């Protein structure tokens, strides 16, 4: 056996085993004092309605100059009040009893307890003992050391006296006052704490605040069958809680006094804090519920008047020019024009201080200017607190709280109203919330004004743009009509000129004359090409170009489409490289449009490719993301990046891009783009590192709907 276990087995364990409505449980008695009853504040709680709230006391009685002790059970509470149903120990009703090993104590007739003193138990054995339902086997294994603890009569007398002395010392040593008074009003006992805190109580008797009215209250409460009550007594700046017990057996009134000043101050502080939070929350809720400043400020004046007990509350809002504008007053100040005028005078008087964000307190109106004193007398103003409404250094208004006395007699009878730090802090917090509300409302109004102005500007600008669009459409229509008319009018003369040139070339001509005829023929062809391009473009833009969808086998169509370029390629000594995917399926499209697109792109490539350069043509079938024919034309020439966005504009030609002076109408790429759009395709261009690439993508369709004739 280890030394630890040996020490555990040598310990004396005082056990109190309880059987009540909650079952069996074991309590190890170690403390000097236990209170027993059904109230949950007791050290040992018994679960039975037959048991009194404070039923009994269990005291540890120690033998003088030894470590031996026993426990004494006493009926009643610490104030001497007996229990209702008493104590039954080993079948006998007793008031007090020194417990012995094996004693059975009955509380209230239905709660059974047993007391044991055991040893020769380790902590593990003791835990099993506390959990066991059958104690006979464990008790038989333990040793009953009670015989060694039972004192003789002399020691028992000494132990009783020591216990009584200890009990008597409780009221003497407690720091809380304890008072006793008989029913005649004579003070029969004061503990040292009572003598120290209330030195005049014996002399004053029932006139002392702590005893004043006490006997009458005892008689009233006793008649209602209550011998215990509590009241609060205020003496000077201190507040006391007085627990009063009427002891019927001795006709004594005993009071236990506790100083609760700090607790009351804390409660008052909590009340102020809760009040402040409540007011702030209601104002914040009002701010969330509406953007109308007037509603928020009107709610605020009512809340502050109620919370601070002020006579009147006024909130003044400044306008954009820094002048006093709107007034919001509490119900008590409705119709008080004199009070509004007085408030404006105080605000003008304190404007500099308020603009710096500081509160102003007028506690003594006699120190004011004569004009302000007169207005205070007129409105019966006693004290005044003004708090600025300031947000981001902007002075937006003020909150004014007035305390007024309506009659001279009332003013003399009551103390001057003061504004303490908590109240000033509350008003400051509310003022900050109101300033935020005003600022938010101003921002909201500013945003609304901006939105209104913006909407008006957008509407005006839209009308201007629509007017310009209509004007541009009209001018464009005039231009198209002009071009169409001029083209038609020029077509016949150009045909006649062409015919005349042809007839002249049939006659014998000198070399110089033949050269002139050749120049005329070239320029005539150029003008005819321009006229045809203009007519084609005008027809495309007007939607008058008929689309005739037909199946096209690309492998058959491509060689025929390239035949007209062979001679030009040969003359310019260019290299035409063609890559055509042989797996391209039959393509449904307008053959004429497809011929024109390829012709314009190849002509453009041949025109700007230097001699002996290369032009490449690639045709592919793309399946993803959707089936389409991809046509790519690349030539050895570079277009400046800044010129690419305008490459498809009508009549636009890239500057300095035609060193061979081949000329052109500037309409070819514009025509290509219109034709591709009509076929629901797309075209793109890129130019870098000395090459330019045009990529055309045309969707695969079984057929294309014919275009509606614009005429």
C-alpha cells in the first residue's frame, strides 16, 4: 500500500446520506457551517414541500486544543426562526442534537437522512461508497472511529461553549450593521458595525431614519401573516437595504442592514445607459425608415424631452447660407413664439462657441447680458443646454433643452436644475446622430437633384442627337440620290465616249495620236468602273440587291474565278499561291456576290504588292464553333495600324500606299464589306511585319432568303 493510499485510509470522513424526492445522494461534511432547507440558496438542498425554506443548521463543533470534531444539528435558521415541521432524530423530536455514527434524522416527515463517520477508505473506495445503493457491505468493511471522537462530558461542555462563542461572534464581527428593537421602540442590540455607521441611533430611537416607521410596518406585515420584509432607506448620500425580521417568540424586531449605494449607482448608470441606447436606437430606426429630416428631428425633440425631463426641446436647422431656417419643437413648446425668439437670441449669442463644436450651458441666468436676462424672465427660463449639430466640421444646426419654472413660488421651492455629465453626453450623442441624418438627407437631395439634372441633360442631348441623326440621314439620302442620279446620267455619255474612242481607234493614227486615244480609253474605263461601283454600292445600301442562292462546288468554282487574274499576275510578275481544302463540302451562296468578293480582294492584293511579290489565297472549311467557309487573302504590303479602322470606308484610300500610281475608286473594300454583310458573314483585316491579311467567314446554309426589292 502506498503512503498516499495509507493517508487516505487514515482520514475520518463525516458523511450525510440523503433520501428525498430526487433519490439518494451522499454529502461529505467538511465545512464549518451548513444551512439545510428546500430553498436553492441553502448549502444542502432537500427536495420536499414538507421541508421549510431554511429548515436547520449544521455546525461543526471542534474540541479545544485538538483536531477532533463532531457536527451539531439545530432546528431553524440563523435568525432563530424554527422550522414548520421540526426535526426528528432517531424517532424523537429535538431542537438540537450532537450527531453520532448511524443517527437517522427526519426532515418534514418525508426526507430521511443518515449520518456516518468512517475511515479505512481510499478515495476510490469512497467514490464507490457515494455511488452505491446498498451501503451495508461497504460499512461493514470500513472502520467506525466515532468512539475515538466522542468526548467526555467536560469536553462536550467546552465544545458547546466554544461553539456558542463562535456563533455569538458572527454578528459582532460582520461588517454589516445588525439592529434589534423591541415593540416599545427601545433599541435592545447594536453590533459594532451598526454603532460605527449610526452613532446617534440609540439616542434618536424610532426617530432615526433606519428605525422610523418600522414598528408600524411590522404591525401591518404581521397582520398579513408575514414576519419578514425588506425596504430601502436613504440617509444623506447613502442608500441602505434593510432586511427586517419580526421574531414572534421574543417580540423583537431584528434588522440586517446592507449598504447598497454603489449598487444603486451602478443600477442608475445602467438605467441611463439603457435609456440612452433606447433613444439612440429609436432615432437610428427613424433615420433608416425615412430620408425626411423633419420626421427624424421631430421624433428626436419628443424623445429628449421625455428622457431628460426637460421643459422644452427645440432643434434648429441651418440653411445653405448659414442662417437659421427650420424649427422643430416639443409638444410643450408648440405655439410658443416667444420661446422660439428666445432660442434664436441664445443661438446668436453662442454662435462662435457652437460653430467650434462645443456645448453651451447656461446654469445661472443672472450672469447673462441684460437682454438675455430679460428674455429669461419673460419665458421663466431657469437653465439651458445647447448642443451643436456638427458633421465633418460643418455646423448644421443645434439642439436646445430648456428647464423653466412657471411661477416664482415654484422656482423658489425647487432646486436649480443642473445638466450632469451623463445628460450632456447623451445630448451630444443624439446631436451627432441628428447631424448624420441631416447630412444623409442633404446627400440624398443632392443625388436626386443630380439625377433630375442628368435626366434632363440626357433628354436634351438625346433630342439634339436625334435631330442631328435626322439631318445626317437626310443629307445621306440626298447624297445617295445625287450619286445615283449622277451615275445614271453619266452612264450613257460614258458609253457614247467609249464607243467614239473605239471608232477612232479603227482609223490609221500617228503614234502620238494613238497614245492619246489609249489614255482616253483607260480614263473612260476608270470612270465607267467608278460609276458601276457607285450604282452597286447604292443598290446594296438600299437593300435592292437580289440574292440568288445556288449550290457551289468550291473546287470547280475557284479555277474559273481565278482565270481573269492570270494575265495580270503574269504582267506584274507576281506569284499567286492557292491553297484550297479539297474536302470543302458544297457551299450554298450567291455566285455573283462570291465572284465579286474574290475579285475585289485579289485586285486589291495585286495592286499593292510589289513586283515579283507573292499573293496567297487560302480556302478552308471550319466546323467549329459553327460550319463556315473561311477565305483568306494575304499579300506583301503593310498598312499602317492607325489606318486600319478606316480601310472599309467609302472613297478612302491609304495615303502613300500606291507608289505605282495604279489608281482606284476607293469603293472596292466598301462593296466587299456590304456584300459579306448581305451574306450574313464577316470580314477582318490585320497588317504586320510587311504583310496584310483579309479574312472572310461565310456561314454554311442550305439556302439564303432572297432580299426584298427596295423599289
